[in-house]
C-alpha cells in the first residue's frame, strides 16, 4: 500500500483497543493511527473498557481475551449489544464458552501483523475502499505482538 492508501483505510474511524500488555496495546494503537483511525484506549481491564464503551461512539473494537481484572466477556457483551464489530486478538484464541456464544467472532492468534490487523478492521467496518486495496503489501508486516516462535506470524481460526 502507498502511505496514502494505508492512511485512508481507517480514516476517521474510532477503534477501541483492549489489551492488558502495554507494549502490544501501544503497537496496536500506533498501527490504527498510521491507518488514519482514532484510538480509544488502550484499556487494560474490562472495567476501563466498559467505561470507554459508555463514553465514546465506536466503529470497531480489538480485544484481548485475558485482561488485568479477568475475562473479556462483559466487554464482548456490551459491544455486541451495541452492534459494534469485534476482533479478538489473543495468544490462546476464544475460550470455549465464549466461542459457543459468539461462533462468528473474528479471532486472530498473536502475533498478528499490523497489515493483517488493519485489513481485518477495515473489512469488518465495511470500508469498501480498503477492501478493494489488494493484495496486502508483504513488506509492511511489522508484528503487533512479539514473535514467540518461528511459526507463521498470523493465524486465523475461522
């Protein structure tokens, strides 16, 4: 993508970031800002995330499963109730109980590249211009989470 195309992908969209690991939250926030989005958060706890949901108009949300104060379930419920698209970014996937309740949830396994994440967010919020920009630039694959192994840098569960 050119710099302009990357910036246009999320232009003006407010994206909630819920991540308890500060470095991952900051990297995700930077990727969203670089794509023209407005970052809400990052929130490290479900309580902080719920406060941000109540106080902002959101276009989408990127959530980790395990938070400082426990599970992400109440955050997912609040977002689903409001019709806000969600991407789960987790090292463990979506726990069984949540997977049964939300079988269509988009789940990305950490580490996820910024290119994959921004593309998924843009498609989820229905940004037709972003969906038409293909293929993804393989040279813009900075990881949003530290790479823990030599395996593929991003795996989609569905």
